[in-house]
C-alpha cells in the first residue's frame, strides 16, 4: 500500500483519510513534538477504580474463613461457591408433568424447607425449564436419602378404615360409595376399606417430632392444631374400637385401633420403619406437602475424595493454561505481549470478582470455560498487535500504528466476541447444570475481555508510550509465520473445495450409516463408578452379579486404575422409575464391597428433552449468528460464514460417528463453542475483505480475497496455537468429560482454522460479492 504523508512537528502522519480521522478522534497530543495516547483524567481514574474493585471483590477467595472474620465490616467477604463436582455431593432433578409456575415455585420452596430441616443449609434449589426442579446438596452422598425426601409429596390424612377380609371386596359389593380400597406400606401390602372423607388433614398438624415410645420403638409424635384437636376428640369419642388409618400419598403407613377418646391433641405414628425413614417423614410432615406430585428424572452424585481430586486438577489446569499462554504471548510480542499478560491477569481477576459477587457456583465446567476464555481473550490482543505491526511496516509511526490498530480493529474485535457470545447465550437458554455454568463464565469472560482489551490494555500502552517514547514496535522472539505472505489461496480453492466436499459427504455417510454413540445424556441410562474397598476391582465378579440382577444393557469397563470399575447401563425403556430402580439394585448389591465414587442416572424424559434442545441449540446458534452478520455486513458475508461453519460442524459430527466418540452434553458444548470460534475466525477474514473492497474497488475480487487471507494469516495461526496451548492442560488434568471436551475443541479449532483460510474466502467470491455491495453507507475502516 502506498500513502502520501504530511509532517506535523517532525511526526509523519498518513494522508489516508480513515486513519487520519482515527488519529484526530483518538486525541493524540502533539505538544513538544512527542505524540502521546491521550486518556482524560476521569477515564483513567475510572479504569483504575474498576480494576481496584475487581481486586477487592476477588481478594476474599485467598483468605480462610477465620481470616475473613477479622476483616473490617463493609469489606466484601463473598467467596466463590464450589460446585458439586469439586466438593462432592448429590444433584437430583425432579419434575411434575402438569404443573403451574406458581405450584412449581411452591414445591421448590417446600423442598428447600425439607433440606434446611435436616441441616443442609448450603443446599441449592432452583427451578429449571417449565416443570423441573434441580436440587444440589454438597457433601451428601446418599442420593437415595435426598430422592426419598424430596420426591415424597407429603399429603397426609387420617381416615376411618377397616381391614379387607375377602379376596375381592369390590366384586362382592363390600366397598360403599363413600369409601375406597387403599393398601398399606407392609410387605406384602394389606388392603383396607377406607372412608374417602378424612377425619384430619395435613392442615390440622402443628408439629411432628421423631422419638421413641415406652417400648423403645421409633415413633413420630404429631401435635395437632386447636381445631384438629377438637375434631379428633369428637371422632374418637364416637368411634372407639374403629381403625384410624394414617394415609400418606395414598398409602397407609399405620392403622392403629382407637382404644379410647383422644383429647390431648397428640398422636403417634408407629410402623416397621427405620429411624432414618421416620426422620424424613417427620421433616415432610413439618414442611408440608408439595403442590403437585413429582418424579425423579435425573440423579448425579460424586464422592468427596473424587471432588477434591477434581479441585486440585482444576487449579492446576487454570494455572497451567495461564502460564502457557503468558509465555507464548511474551515470546511472540515482547513488551506488548507482557502488557497483554498483565491485562489477562486483570481479566481473570475480574471474572473471579463477578463470580464471587453474584454467587455463581464454580465447577469443572466453569474451569473449562475459564481456560477457553483465557485462550480466546488473547485473540483480541493478537488482532491489535498484528495490525500495529502491519501499519508500522507501511510507514506509520509507532503511535500512529498503535492508534490505527485500536481504532480500525475495534469493530472486528466486537464482532468476533459477539459471535462467541451468541453461542454462549444459546447454552444459557437451553443448557442446565454444568453447561449452564460453562455458558455463564464464557458470557462473563466476553464482557471482561472487551473491557481489558479496549480500556486497561490501551491505558498501559499509553503509559508505556509516555514514559519510553518508543521509536519501534517491540520485537518478537518467536516468528512462527512470515510477514507479508503472498500465498495464492484462491488458486487452491478448486482443490480445497473438492477435499471439503468429499469430507462432508463422507461425514454424512458415517453419520447416517453408523449413527452417533450417544451417552446417557441423550440416550438415557446410568453410569456408575465403583472403587473397590479391598484390592483391585473384580470385573468378572461384577459382570456375574449384574447378570443375576437381570439388568438389561449393562457393560463393565476398567476405570482409570485397577481399583476402579465403571458400570455403563443403557436405558431400561420402562419409564423414569425404571432407571431409579436400577440404581437401588446396584446399591443393594455392591455397597458392601465397593464405594460409589460417581453415579449418574438420566431418565428417558430428560434424555428426550436434551436431544430435542441439543438440535435446537445448534440451529438457533447458526440462525442468530446469520442474522447478526447480515445486519453487520451483507447477505453474502452472512451466508458464507454460516456455510463455512456448517462445513465445520458436519465434519466434526462425522468424526464423532467414525471414531465412536461418546456424544454427550460436553460434545454439544464443544460444537457450540466451535461455532463461535469458527465464526470468530471467519469474521476476521471477512472484515479485512470488506476493508479491501472499499479501499481498492478496481481490483479483482479474487485478488482482494487472497490479500485479506494473507493479511490475517499470522493472526489466524497464532490465535489457533494459543487456544490449543490453553486446551492442553484441560486434556491432561480435566478428567474424562473435560478431557473429551478438550479433544473435541482441539479438533474443532483445527477444522475451523482450515475453513477460515480455505473455505470462507472462496465462498464469498463464489457468492458474487462486489465492491459496490460494501460501498453504501461506508463506515470507518474496521479491518483486523
């Protein structure tokens, strides 16, 4: 490129109108012949106040609870809430098919009361979707206890009854119109003919306490309200000798005979129950009934030791990613790289502060999102630094190159981050549990990355310019990509088109003939990790015992070490209750010999729902990005970007099918993240194409596309490398699910890098883009 120049106090300023306007608008101060990046004092103070606030809100995470108690009042003391996969505990999802939003909220409140009654004050109850409630109880590993406690509706009433004495009382006409047959909790159950009209209901109960009677049997002592006491006294006075059945959720739990009038307002429930069951029943009676019956759809639990391992691995993963990315940036960009590392540290600090302030639960998914954000956050810096180097080579002064880099790359940085944000927002809409955590941290990361890139980094660079008065852009130590490449990518478009078409066809053939290896998230079933209490896990013995339990579709595989065994059990195809029955059988059979390290149970209702929303999420992400790019660019850019991204998704799905990788929620997260990443890459190239079309309308489009790919080649490769480096610790330390996510992300990044170089540009040319398409309503240059 050739520009004429004018001289202002010995400072060369390009006559390129866009750049010159950018220099004037940026507030460069030319006093004393020294150009300086200008920040008003109020803006500098505001930036430092934001950084200071982030530091203050993040600081409590580095103190113990005892140290926090010693801090002055008013000082933030909120710490990160660790998720179940880091602390251990149980997550249960319950649902009621037909329930109003009001009743769903009421049921969630009752569940919270029940958990609080048992001392689980750190439990978290959240409403999700239209009819589901998610309960998370840290440090509790008896999932059956939580399921029994929360799934019991708790409708209690006391009714007059008599025991069934004939085989078929209905056929014999022994059941009056005002009565019905209800069976007891006994094994085998006993039938009773019970009056439909209750003597007492749950509304008449004032309190319920668990204790022992004079015979040392466990009992629940119920205290009645004043009205309930009167009703019971009237009934028992008139019906001495009758049976008063205690009916809970349409099942008789006790049926004592009335010996005398009860006027004290106290009742005792006895039965063949253990103390734990009675304790739960007492909690249910005190908290009141749920607004509607619920059933367990999903269960996931993780042992404390495994959670502690994940915590250690998570910290190592995050720190390793930071160190790797920091070294790469310093080696690649010298002092500018060091500034980006400082900004990255502030970025992570701000993310920690936001998470702490809003009480977002942090699990492995959050750490995965943090690591991915680290890798992608430096992309904005790479965009800026590459642009600065290019402008410096074209004759700009150091300050002009810096200002031009910030000014002209702004829109491109925003576009790239917003496309990632769209994918994250789709996960927020459709995801739950870990995927929701992942989407939240990525969303926060996009916001903090934009802040640190365009305020804090720029402020640090302005301070460097003022203090050092540089005459050169700091040299890089690593030169992985040559400058001013002139590779004829468009000449290769025919060959790459054939390769890509063949790859897509093959991927579709693999998908339709082999299908995907769906995990329990999408296919239903159970996954259980057992740890032997003594010696290695005996896989053959486990298989034999499973066959005796008559559980269909069970597989046993070796765990990460010889003491671990993983049980994979397919969907039982008999409803959600069948999946829960399987886990009960497994616990009864193996609890004496094995510790249950991890249990995941997904019923068909959840798996069917996830399958539907998984496809919807992918489609909605593409539609959202298509609409955004159409508004920001032109229809050719939107169509080209979506086609290039669809190419990436098809190939990734083909790889899933061919190599039988398990397709689960983490696979979906990887696909959605790759959509954002692929579009990010494509937007950078397209932004430069648009810039070239405006600058050189007389030049052939194919040449301008070639130039754009070459101009952004260094950024494309460096960004891919730094993101891949950030994913390495995830693969090594992240565990099975996170490790698979890292593999899928790495594969997606490689495919996305290929498509942004060899597919996206030629597609734009094929769609007939012309300079006239981008000349209307011209805006300031936003090339990368």
